[in-house]
C-alpha cells in the first residue's frame, strides 16, 4: 500500500474535529486506513472555480464536492454580499439539476444563506440552468446558485454562481469572492438555516420563462410548417424534460417524439456512457427513434439543459450529428436574417462567440453588417459583453461546445430557447423545399468551407494535472514552427497576453483577460488552439481548417479533402 505523505495526513486529520459531522469524519478515517491514493486526491488541494464555477467529484475533502466545500463557498458569498450591498434586503435564488445529491446540497446552500439573514428562493424541484439565470433577474435577486456538473460523469457535481445581471461571475467579483472564501475556516460556516427566509418556488417562474423562451425563439413560422416538422427530443435523463417539451408545445409544434427511455431524470444516466450531447453515442436512442418516425430533426440536451446537440438529415437523407460550430453558424445566420427582415439590424447589433470557435462566425456576422466580438471560453464573458455595452443590441451567439444564447433575456447558454430556434429553422427550411443541412452548405459556399474538430485528452488525477501543465509549458517554450507542412505565422498566448508575429518577429499586447490558452495560426489559414479545461481533467485541442467552396455541389469532395488535412494535423501534433 502507498505511504501517506505527512502533509496530506495533516490536512486529512484537520477534518477529524467537531467542525465536521460524524459521517464525514468516518469517511475520512476510511480513506486514511484503506485508500491512501484516494486520500491524496481528496486533500492535496482545494477545489477551485473554473470557467463554469466549481465542479468536481463528490466525496470528503477540500478537493471534493461536499456540504463543507459548498458551505464554505456560500458563507464566503454571504459575507461578500453583506459587504457590497450594505443595508439592502439581500435575496438569492437556488436551483438544482438531476444529479445525485443535488437536491440535498441545494438545501444546505439555502440553509447557509438563510442563516446569514439572506432571503432564499429555492426551486421546489429540478430546473434547467438557463431558468436559474432568468430567475435571478426576474426575481430581482442579488445572486443565484445552481447545483450542477453539466455533462460530467455521474460521480461529479458542482456549483455555479450568477450575479445580479443573470450572468456568471466575472472579474472583479470572482477574485474578490474567492479571496473571501479562502480566508474562511470551516468552523465559520453557519449551517443552521432560518426556515422563515426560505421560500419555495413552484410554477410562477416556469410560466414566465416559457413565455420568454417562446417570444425570443419564435420567428413567424407558419402553423402548417410547424405541424409538418417531425421532431425527436431527448433530455438524456436531465432537467430539460421539465421545460423543453412545454416550450415546443406552447410554440405550436405538435409532432414531438420523446425518447421515453431517457425522459425520466436520473443522476446515474443509465442509458449512456456520458450524458453529453457532443458525444454521438449519447444520441443513439434518439437517432434510432428518428428512423422509426422518419424525423426531420433530433435534439438532445445535457443534464442541466444549457447545451444542445442537433442531428439533421444530410444530402443522402441520413441523420448526422452536427458539431457545435455548424449548429451555431446556422442559428446565427437565421437570427441575423430575421433581424434584417424585421428592420432591427443596424450597426449597434452584435454577435459574440469565443476564441476557440470557428472563425466563420466572424465572416457571417460581418457579412450582415453587424458587429462581431470574440471572447474567452465561457458564456460568462458573453454575458459581460452585454452588461458592459448597454448601448448595443445582442442578437445571439454561441461557442463550439454546443452552447447558444438567443437574445439577452437569459445571460447564459440556453438549450430551451435554442431547441425552439433550431426547430423554427428546420420547419421554415423544409417548407421552402430546403433543409437545415442544405442551408449550412449554402453558407459554406458564400463564406468559405470551414471544418473544425475537437480533440480532448483526458488526464485524471494528480499525475494527469501535471501532464497537462507540462504539455502547455512545452508548447510555449518550444513553439511549433510548422504544422502539416504549413508555416506558423502567428502565436497568441492568452496567459502572457502577447501575440507574436513569427514572420516579421514583432509582437503586440492583447487587451483580454489572462487565460491559459495558446493559439497557432498558419500561412494556409489553419487555426489550432490548446486549452486545459477549467472544469474537467482534460486538455483540449481545437483544429480549424478552411478553403473556398466555389459551388454547393463541390461540398462533399472538398469536405473530405479538409477531413484528411485535419487527420494529418492530428498526426503531426501527436494528439490523434
């Protein structure tokens, strides 16, 4: 058996005091006695906030999700709220998803807030994350919390924090709150809740959110077109089963087929290896039902209903899963086109996406004369743009990881409204004798064919964290000069905020927040980004290649050429 490091044992023994309940102490003792590796994983560091808040494996210890780590977060936020909003009657709203222990953890968070004399609106049952974002503004709260681990495996849970505008924490609040949390001792957490300050939310917010989703996601689609569209929908055992079917029904879609095996919320996600709509395997049951029903479109959402995967019929009438960039491009085009038809599109209209998403987003947006902004990974940065630019009008935007936001009534990615938007596009295209997929190809012919691929390397545990760190060090200290025979011309390092032009040996300072991201650009227009995930034990490589497409009929041939180009790049990078 591995020997326990003294510093790890000391940290573990600090949890064997009266500040922690007997069950927690027993679990810590069990790790000490039987699982030194698990003990080290649980105690070697404090779980940290990433791009989506705090997320991790459930268990005891400061590097795990449990009542004490979340209680400490909540106590720190409570202290911060009372300092920043002195004299105000503080209010917060709490939601939770389908994950194991989410309901219990949500109650603990509510207890800590209420023990600090902060009024709490607590959803009576599981709700989608975008509804929590909506509820913060709708209920005029100072902040909001949702208990979720998004699309992570069943052993995970997490804690996302939203501020007054409905967006996730951004600078300077995030650093200030983290500082407040880190200086706390676990003994300072107030767990004894005040029941009189905890108010249960039933259907009032649901109705308002559904109404807003239908209003923002509907675009003059005919009744006949809606009835003619055959939809297959799956919640992948998640929270969208509580809202999305109601949104589609309210909008007038009558032919919605639910994947019954996945309709019941279940934190063990029994029918999938991973509840992630980015994974084709997750939508296998939905695709099977689509063939039985001769469906036009398949939509699947992740457990907290902020991401959506879309499958449509290709030129051979086969169902294929689109990647996040492709779905985002068609949705963005449609919104821009609708705004133009309505006379709403002007030089104050803007679209936003992220630095690791397809460069084609910029081409499509500027092709319509709207402004385009590019931000760091995470919808919190898009929400910050909206907050920082009240003089501008947000059309919509998204990121390659299957997230999209329609308008600004929600300040986070929103699979509920985006599901409706995807159906509106599919219905209108079908009525016009076209399709969602054909429209995508038309956009490629107009703006150039861009093909992207994401490579995620999973590196778990302490060793995995060290490997990821070293990979990023190597890419910085020994930068690539050629990729697939293409000369590197520009390297953007978001950690140092320096963009280096390799050709003329000049450099510029980038005016963006610092982030552990490195992007290479080649002379052929290839873009490769390397980025450690902020919420999962992964390092991600985003590859984008492009070429002019003269006419739609050449799509298949050129697409295959670009696919082979990506394979060579992966081999060159040794990430395949």
